[in-house]
C-alpha cells in the first residue's frame, strides 16, 4: 500500500505501460525483521522492460522478494528499480542478492539504517506518510 502514490505517479508518466502490483509488508519480531508478500498480479514479462517501484529501499528484502515473485511471470528484457530514498544497506543487499542485471534509480541515498531498519535520516514510514498512522 505504501507504494501506491509513487506507483500512480509512474503510471501517469508511462501511461501506455502494462502494470502489475505486489503488496508487501514488514513484520518485526523482536530484533528480527521479516518481509511478507501479499497480493500480486502481473502481466507476462518475457522480453519486456520492467520498472519495479519501491518508495523506500531500506533493507532491500522486500524489493528482492518482489522481483523474485515477478520473475515467475517471465524473463524481462531489462529491469529498472526505482526508489525515492534508499539506505546503503539496501543497495548492498540488492547487489549481493540479485543475479540478473538491473539499473538502480534513486532519488536520494541516505546515511544508514537505524536499529529498527528504518532509513536515517529518511522521512518516516512511507505508508504512514501517504495514508496516516497505522492502528
């Protein structure tokens, strides 16, 4: 859900593009972070240019999981990952975890992650900023 505003912006720019969607959320259990993927839908991707949009690339886990899920729909011609903000830890995780070539587009590379795996200085939680505090 947190990616919906940036996703809508990309769809306005690439208004003739097919699109898919993957819902992801993080679950914190003590000091362990787990990423869960929920709903996903995608067109066939074989031979196509894929732009994976993630508002904040913190640990990189959700991005890698989402891309691996998308690859079930075919092998793209090229992959672009676009994030408004990122932490060096997330960029490093992509580099060590992805085996296919990709181009990374970042609005800003911030300093680091804090102990809760949030980007520092960052802007806060993308979902909270877009839709309000979680209850």
